C-alpha cells in the first residue's frame, strides 16, 4: 500500500500580473483524500497541476514526502503520480488493456506482471477483463471509460493520485455509483488523493479534508467536511457551502449508519388472500426466490385471490444500498408513497428497511463536530 | 481520327500488349517515386512545423504557389535546366504533392484531442514518444486521406510528362494524338483511370487495416 504526504508551502502562481494561486500552504496527510473545491477561476486546477508539474509555481514549493517536485526529473515524477481528468483522455487507438498498461510499460515492468496487474485492476473497477480488455475506448459507455481512466491512473501503484473533476462528465446516477466505487477502492488502496471539483456536495462526500478556494487563488478554509459545514470560516465559505448545510451533513452519513428494521414480506407467486390473512400491515414487501425485492405491494389495492406477481408492486418503491447517502435516501423517501425504503446488500438481496423516523434518529445522533475535528 | 475506323483496333491492342504493360509499369514507377519523395519531404516539413508552428504559413504559401503553376509551363521551364529526363518529370510531380501532404500531415498531428495529449503528458510521455505512439497513429486516417489525393492527382499528372519524353501511359495518349490514332489514346486514358481507382482502393484497405479502432463502434 503506497502513499505519500503532499505539501504546498507558500505556493504562488502568476499568469501575467494576475495571481492564479496566492500563497497556498496546505498539508495533505498520507492516505487522505484532499478535495480542492471552489468556483471557476479559484486556482484549484492550477494548484493540482503544480503537483505533477504540468504547471510550475512562480514561487514556493510543492513537496511529496518532503521532496521538492522541482528537484525530481519530470518524467520520473509523472510516472509516480496517477492523473485522472474529466475528459478521461483514454488513447482512442489502443485497446483497454493497452491503455491500462501504459505506465507499467513506460516503467519497463515484465510482461507477466503487467498482465496480472491489468486483469486485477479491471476486476477491481468492476469490468470483466474477458469482455473489455481487447475493446477500444469508443466501444465503452461513458461510465466505463471513466472507470478505465481511474484504473489507468492507478496501474503502477502511484503513492499520489491527482483527479481533476474525474466524475464531472457523467450523468448524476453514474456519478454517484463511481463516487461510491472510488471511495471503496480508496479504502483498500489508501493512496493519497488530491481531488478537484466545483461541486460542494461532491467535495463533502469524497473528502477526508476539504480545501475551499476563493476566486483570486486564496485558500478560504481547509478542514474536514463536518467542520466546514458547522463552522464555516468566513462569509464566502458559508455562502459556498450553502444554506442547506444541515441537509448536506446528511451526505456524510449513509444507510449503514442507520438501524434497519424488518418489514412484512411475501414471495412472488404467493396467494393474495393468504397474505391478507397473515398480516394486517397496509404494505408488504414482495421478494423473488433469490430474496431480491420487487417492491411494495399495497394490500388494500390487491383485488381478489390468486398469485401475486411483480406487476402488483408500487412503481415508486424506493430501493437503496448500504452505501447510499442519507441525503439521497431522504430524497427518495420523500418522493415515494410508501416512505419506507428497501435496503439491499451488495448482491441486491433484501437486507432490511429504512424508515423516515430511523433516518431522523441517525441524523440527530451523528457525532458532534468536535469529535470529527482531527 | 482516321475516318471509317473503329475507335479501338483490338488487333493492334493485342499485338502491343507487352508495350502497354511496360507503360503501366513506367507509370507506376513515376507515381511511386513522386509520392514517395513528396511524402518524405512533406513529413520533414511537418516535423519542422511541429517544432516551430510559425513555419506553417510560409511553408503552405510556397507549396501553394508551386501547386498553382500550370503543369505544362512547369515542365517547359525545367527542360532547359534538367533536360528531357525522369528528374525533370519528378521535380514537377513531387512539387504538386507537397501542399496536400503537408496540410494533411500537419492537420492530422494537430487533430489529436487535447485531453489525450494532456493525459499522455501527465503520465510522463516525452515529446518524441508522444509523436510516435500517440500523434502519428491517431493522425493516420487524415494522413492516408492526403496520400490518396496525392496518388490520384499524380497518376493523372504523369500523363502530362509525355511532353518531355516520359509519361508512362501518357506516351500512348501522345502517340494517339500525334498519329490521329484513337486506339492507344483510349487505352492510355482508360488504364490511367483504372490505375488511379485501383491505387485509391488499395490505400483505403491499407488504412482500414492500420487503424482498427476506426472500424469499431
């Protein structure tokens, strides 16, 4: 597990008379995800690019594990730093395998090690090597390409990864899935990550620490997400974080933080009358033979007897995973008639239900900011 | 044309198959040398432009001027210097390929998506590695498109060099005109067209083989 500290020490970058980044000092501890967030023109991308020297600072130093990046050979430096950009930038003329193998090949790894590493990575990001390895980027979906971009950046086990709006170009549903996958991946790999976004919600969700930057290249606040939400350092941060700060705190919690309860269930094909005799609950949860939920069935609308099929379920039945944030779960609950979400495990099987009451309780019981301040 | 005679005398044609075949070979030689030399020159010019983008305007201006000189006049002007030789023919033919080849090579190299460039740079590609492993492969479709145009125009232009004693199939055309004899004229013209179409087709196939990623969806 490779990781390194990244430190900005009084770093400034000037283009002409204007400062793009002004006297930036911050330390990213090894293994953290540091999110640089701010409106466009705040210097977040410029700061990121000073780590792998795509931009060189006018003054100050960027240090990786205490070593000034300007003192490291630029090619060597870049091959040790994973780099993911919004437009992905996969090589269109190379197969997915070759794309992921890029940096290991530049580093001269033996073929066997490269084969094993690429296969491992493709599996890690949830793509079947047999299906995608020999395909070209144009044959993959946007979400798949973005995953391959992350895999390519991680291929040579870099101690530091730079991610510039990595999930900015995919639709919100895919983005959420990619975010969760990356967080899971990060928990196992532990690489130090610098992550740029303009989306405060993404920053709060992804960051171990969040650096809020202000137009003109000033660092406004650098703190863990909870502290940012509860104690914004100035008006700019408060406005940027938004009036819905309380709601945003919900993004920091996920369904696994809530005590789940059980619901009345029934199997697909069970007789309607038999179910009604068994329970007086207004809704029952319909499961298939593999314990996968089909959705809620409103018993008062179930007419007559006979087997109950998937067509009887309420189409607005919210289904969430243990990784869904409470903010998203709340949104789904409010939009649904049942107001109880079905929670499924990683294999899609029924794990319990989440009620509005349980959600509110978990929110109120969440740790106070003092406990979260490192 | 002599009157009362068929447009093509098949007897004459069959008696001169060897000669016609030789003209085809000659025609191909003139074409390949012209496009080959033109491609090498254009590639060197394009690399110079890649290093110094300021050269693009003067290079396209000069090659553009060359391109506009009427071929008849160009060959006539060269004869006093280099005589009725293959060299004279090739100087003219090469000149006409440069504009289209330089434009397409430079355009192809510049057409590499910026995000691909940025990703490659960020992973530690040097400028040369970027050229050979990223820019050239991605530019191949555009470069081949330029070569196709150059080949097709050159096949046509080669016939004009018959006026300075070269010409490949142009020799047959000129013979037809000089002797008021339609058979060689038509054969020369038709074979010239066939050559252009066949070579163009071969290049399309080569490009498809060389760029498998453009075939996928």
